[in-house]
C-alpha cells in the first residue's frame, strides 16, 4: 500500500528512478555525495537561487520571493540531513 502511494507521487512528475534505485535509495544518496560534495551542492543551489532572484525581481512579488526562500532553506536542510544520513550509513556498514 505504501509503495503504491510512493509510486503515485513519483509518477506525478517523471522521476526516472530505476527499480534498483527504488529498492535501495541509500545507494543513490551515497552516489550523489560522491559526485557532488556537500559544499559544492550548497554553493550551486545558492547560485541558482541568486540567479532566479535577480531575473525575477521585476515580476516576483513578496509572497513568491518568500516561498522560494523557504524552498531554498528547506532544500539546504534536506541536503544536510541527507548527507548526515549517508555518512551514518557508511559508518554503520564499516562496523
């Protein structure tokens, strides 16, 4: 039942996750941080946010900017939490 809801949410927008990635999402997280170090991910996300803010300053109202800033902040928190989880999983696998 829970997997059906997950698939429904993923399929709302194409996810491109393989069956293996769905079964073992931790492997995908580990691979991400091997290819994209945490500090680089934060920096790139900030650059993207700044670029959006500069380009949208003419049409974006305060509510839209606040929504995007909240999204940015939560995405950074998610990256940080994912990194911590990934490092914990690596440490546990070494024990």
